[in-house]
């Protein structure tokens, strides 16, 4: 039987390094990680480790997200943990750090530790790879992304309808000179929301010009930079639709620094309804993204799939946002 010492000897590293690679935890250089992973595969090493805090009659639910320290993914984790606790289960969380290889290592680590139910938030991994994983892991559920081939395992969000709702709200308030600050990250959400904004405006006979769409990082700093760029262009703008709450708050910071009042001079709309949206001044009007509710639902679905309690063939599990009206949008209708 191949042991961890055998792997360490062949790879020329310590057993501690092998352990970090196997469990997807701790810092390991990319070249070293690749070498150890190759040796593990060549030797056919299989870890047989169950952490002492994992009780046999209380199995674990796994959660893999890009970065748990981000507010959005923290809310996702909170929902998943609450659902797991209600079932008397443990929740084990892993960060993929937006890296496909780290994501796969995290999933393998959870499986090796006896996890049959895994909630996966994957934005960049290849579709075919996720479909393959779904065949190997009965309780794998993909959250916040839709893949038709595994629709019964997808708990996803209607970005199109939700973004159109936000846009129509701004239009109903009399705004026609609208700008969008959006995420530069190349995943599905920013593109879907931007397209929905354009569609809603087009239905009202208004075209969103390309120079009124500013891309930046999807955080407060990115929102500030995008808004400063917009202001520097000298365009007349009465409302800004932001990709998320963080960008919206960044926009309000930039407007405040420029001496522009929100919402009296420029209105701002966010997306997500993070706790910070109620703490800023003025309080942010935004779309409530039900990520905690989605996470709870995903845990229930994952457990059901793992136990094969019911057939889920080609069912869909779609969620939509609700508008939360606060103080950051002015009514300029005449």
C-alpha cells in the first residue's frame, strides 16, 4: 500500500507538503504542487483520513467558493451552514481563489474526507469538467451557474429579469441619461446584466451608448474609479446602475468627493442587497439577491441527490431578485 512517506520520497518533499497538497490547504508553490500531484497519480496514492471532529453519524456537507472573505460568498456560506446545522450536519468550506486547479483539489479533498454532498460555486471551470464531476459525485450541486446538461443540479439566478427590473425602476423615475458601471471580470453575470439593461432601455426607445458603460473591478475601489472616469468624460448623467452594491457604494464615494449629491443630482442603484447597503448614506436602493436562500435550497437538493431519494431529471431551480427601495434614487418625472 502506498503511503504518504512514499509520495514524499519520490517527489523530494516533506510529508507535510504532501499533506497540504492532498488537503488543498496551506501554501505550496505551483511547480511543487504539480510535481506532488503527478507523483500521487503515478503511485496511485489514496489518503485515508477522517478528521477527529467528523462524527460518523453526522456526515459533512462541502462548500467550495472562490473567496469566502468576500461579503457575497460569506452570505452564501451563512445560508449553507444554517441549512446544514438544521440537519445536524457539519459544513466544511474551501476557497478556490478563482483557480480551476485549486477548485478541483478542494473537491477531491472533500471527497476523500467522506463528503457526498458538495455545493460548488464555479465561475471559470470548463463545463465538461463539471459535468464529469457530477457523474462521480452523486450530491454535487452547482450554485449560481446554469449548465443545461445537469439542469437538475443547478441552483441558479435570473440575472436578465432582475437587471431589467432595476432598469425599469430607474426609467419609471424619469431617468433617461443612464450610465452603467460593470465588472471587468469575464464571467456570465456582468454580461447578462448589462445585456438586460440595454434591452430594458431599448424597449423604452432609449439606446445605451458604449461610452456610458465603464468596466472596472467589482469592488468599492472599482466603483470609485469607474465613476471618476465617467465624470471626467463630461457626459450628462442622472442615474448610475452598478453591477453590485460594492461598486455602487464606490460610485457614491466618488460622487461625494466631486461634490455631487446623491440622489438629488445623480441617482445610484446597486445589486445584491449586502448588509453594507443599509449602512451607507444615503441608504442604497438595490436588488435583493437571495443568495442565502439559494444556499439553503442547494444543501437540501444536494442531500436529496446524494441519497437518491427522488428523481430530479431536467428539473430547474431558478431564483429571482426583489427590488429594495431605499434612498439613493430620485424621482425626476415631471
